[in-house]
C-alpha cells in the first residue's frame, strides 16, 4: 500500500510504476491536485488538496484512518505500507492503527522540507512528530547521503533503520542503451531543463543564456512548472529568446523522447538554496546519464559530487550570472569536452541509472524480513 501526497505528481507516479514493474500489486491511498487521471484504477482517493496547504489539508488526509475494508476489499490484502513525506507517514500510521494491522511501515524521503529545519516552534513540533512516527516505523528510504548527514543524523540519531535508494529510472522505463554522441559539430547546442521546474534563478539564468548565445545555443524545456513560482510559465517562455517549452511528459513512456537529441542538461537549483538544493540528487541526473547527456551544476552540491564521480559534466561557482556564460562560451567552441563526458556516461553500467528488474521488490522484502525478525 502506497501513501503519497498527490496521485498526479510525477515522482509519485514514477514510484508507483516502479513498484508495479518490480512485480508488486500496488494500492494507492492519496489525495490529488486536479482531476483524477483516467488510468488511476488502483487509486483510493482522499479527495483534492492544494500545493503548499500543509495544515489546512490535515483533516482531509487523516480520514485515511477510517477507510472501510467493506468498501475497499483490497485493504484485506496488505503486506507492507509505504509512505512518502511526513504528512502521509502520519496517515499511514493512523490507517495501520485503526485497522489493527501488523505490517511494516516504510518512510520514504526524497527531500527535506524547509519547515522541518531550524529552531522555530513549528520546526521543533514537526520534528517531534516525525521522531515519534519514525520510532513506530520499520525503515527510512532516502535518496541522497546528505539527507542523513545534514538532517537525520543531526535531529534523529539512532531512531531508524536506513536504506539508500537512488532516484533512478524504473526497470521498464527505457529500452537497451544506444550510444548517442550529442555533440554534432554543426548546429546549435541544445541545453535541456527537465523535470520539476521550480527555481526562479535557474529560469533567469537560462533566459540570460538564450539571449546571449542564440542561435548557437537552444534552451529546451520539458516538465512541470511550479505555479507558485511561475504563474504563467508558458507565456514567460514565449517571450524569451532561444527558449522552447514542450510541456509536461510521462516519465514512464516519454523519457527517451525528452533526452534524445539533448547535448547538456541543466542540473543546478537554488529553490531551497541552503538545504535541499544542496543536498538532493535530482532524477534528471539519472535520466540524462542513461542517455549520455552531461550536466551543468553548482559547485559544492551533492549533485556536483555525483557529476564529478561520473566525470560527466561541469560544476560552476557562484556568481552564476558570470561563471555560467563563460562556461557555455567555452563549450560552444570546444564540443569535444561534451563528447568526452558523454562517452564517460555511456561507459558506466546500466544499473547506475536504471533499477534492475525486481530490485525494488528485493528491497521491500528485505525490510519486511528485518521487521519480522525484530
């Protein structure tokens, strides 16, 4: 059983798809932002919710504890509960207690919300809640080592069994790899900004690059703009030189169409510049890496460490307004550097970027076995 914060959110859909691809039956208990998608036959809806309304949605979410097995027969066949983010972990435990279930609860963290960090009364209260729920949970699944180093080991030392799970592509998201060298000596270099689009500074920098280097550089954008940051994303792009927005994409079926033909991916982020932007490893690193597309990222971040380990891109320093144009200018005249990084990526094993068939199921079974032995 999978508790997620929004059934329409791409990373939630990606994880549900990965469970299914790994041979598990998935029942989703989730709210949704916008209409329920027609392919959500396995969804038990908790109603609509809104982006950022963390406290006003609590009553709606907590009704998950009172779902009836008579209404939803699939509730009789639960082996494990998987919850993403703190609010859904609370829902998962309410559900487990109400139904008197003796199944493990797994807590997945793909980012650390700013409200969880600091010394405010609100942050301390949220961490107390998190600590209490983690002590009742059986495992923490995390996607970046810095989440442990900078948050969990600081605020919750010794409160959890932890399992690292890289934010890779699902086993059947992509076919066999085909060597692509995205550095044709003719034509513009294509720089892709792909995925969750929420960083205003990134937008401003990419607009600057488009204005400076078009037509020799094209900014290609695919993904999901945050309405709270970009009220009219498409209109803003339409007025920018050298930039094209192709809209959202389905990670399960369209990822090859998005990355094939790109020369570089943009992997810098200042949305939560003191915390999550530094700690995270975005999934565009794995997606782009699979297709041999090197990355541009910010020095000092966990993303930059990965890019350095893979020898697959460039980490620039702040102030980015000065260092990034200089880097792009160099790459425009030295495309052999891009080709070398692309070759490095294609030389890495497939499972660096893509989950092995059944691998996610093995992780869940390992956690279940550990919880039974405890």
